[in-house]
């Protein structure tokens, strides 16, 4: 008789199982055998967690100060500058025009500076000074809001960081609209500034209306803001017998200035700029003021932190366009609070100091 061996290959069912959770063991954290992190308490994970892949969610709670090595998207615009933040522009000739203060226009639902001609063939307008952030890949586009009455033409000129004309573009719409430039090839150096001059060509009785400049960068890694002299409030020193002129565009230096001129010996005055700390861990890294003074005068830049404490001061006496800078300033900069910078010209009788834009980088 030949015997037979029968082998059954396969797995058993493992028993009938259970639906009673009270019979399950090793469910608590202490006996689970997991290491490298701690129990979940109130929806939080404690310890060091390494994630490979993408984390997504509908919201984040906290200031993010404990996060590191996380790449976040950078806001590259659009940024907008209202006409109230620009300085008056008059060309070297044919500038017999009237330029009004910025005012609200109900029909167009926007602010306008108006330029009206007092003779044929005149022009004038405003100059916007704008910041250049670091880490960008170019200026993507520039847009200007405007309108004219019949016959007037508005032309926008974009000057790069080297004060070289990059492009110009014009419009003559009689209803509120925009005109734009997109093929920008100029030099826009990190943490510098560029300018957009918007000028209306008008004959007698013609009017140009200038509203705003809008612009956008291709990528950027820092945030910066620019305070034009038109954004500053008048400051008078203890000996403040001075004349302070409204901001205007200087054609020689291609920059906006407010001028401080002395009415007696040893006087001082200037502008006070108010700035905002844009968020947690966004302290100012550098402040740069453009300026120049006549011989014998001086310009000083003072920084006051969010506790209104004077934390830094620098001075200069350059007779040509130059820069005063405060680097890595000390002090307290509480998120979403204001701090101030003060530009003060020390002048003698009949002499002048020139205050230009203030650039703040974070």
C-alpha cells in the first residue's frame, strides 16, 4: 500500500476576530512600542517631526516663529502708489501749468492730481519713487491710471535704478482707464529704487488727470517700502526758523526733494516719516535716505523704534546727491506697530538742505 502525504499550503483565518474593543491590547502610547515622538494632546504633536512631501491646510495658527527651512511664496505684487504719494514734476521748460493737490473724483471713483495748461504746448505732472526688493527676476509690468479731456496726452516714463530711461508709453483716453508697459529691460538693483514720471502734455484749457501707478515683480525674496518726501510730515527743530517747500522733482538729480532753507543762523527742520512693522519677525534691516546739502550744512537721519526710543542717528554733509544709511538697527519693533524716521537739515541763513526719499528694507 502506498501512503500519501497531503500538504496544505496557505494561511488560516486567524480566528474569528472580535468586534469588542475591550478585548484589544497594546493600544495605549506607553505600550505601543512607538518611539521618536510624544502622545497627541489636544490636537498637538510634540517633538521633532520630519516631513517629506507637501503639508497643506486651510489655516495656520501662530506666528510661525518656530518654523524653519520652509519655503513660502513671496508676495511680488501688484503694488500700488496713489497720486497723493508722489512729488510735483515740472520739465526744465514749457512748464506753465497748474497742478492741484490730490482730490477724490466721484465720477471716476478715484483720486486725481490734475494738470491744466496756462498756454499752448505745456507739460507737467508727478513723479513716483518706488522700491526694488531683493531676489526678483525683473519688473514684470507697470500700469498707470489716468484720463484727459479732449486734446491732452499723458505720457509715462520709467527710469531704472541707474536713472536710465527704460521705456515710455502714452494715452489719451477721455474716460478713466489704464495704460501699461510690459517689455521692461532696465537695471533694477536689489534694495534700490526706481521712478515713474507721469506727465501731461496740455494746451491752454486742456487738463490731464493722474491717479496712480501699479507695478509687479517677477519673484522676490524680501519686502521693502519707499517713503517719498510727499509722505513725510513737517518737523521743526528747537531753532526752527526755516522755510520748507512742498515736494518737487529735481531734474538735475532725477529725484524728488523737499527743501529746507534757513531764515537765520543755526536753524533746523525737515520731515518725519511714519512706517509700519509688517508682521512678526519683520524688523527693519536697513534704512537709506537720499539727500544733499549746500556747503556748511548737514543732514541727519534719526530712527525711533515702536517704543518711540531714539535708537540710532547718522549724519552727512555731501553737497551732491548721496545716501545716509542705518544698518541692522537696534531697538524694539513690535509686529503691526509704527516706528518713525526723522530727516533733519541743519542750515544757516539763506542756505538749503535737500531731503529725498527714504527706503526701508525688512
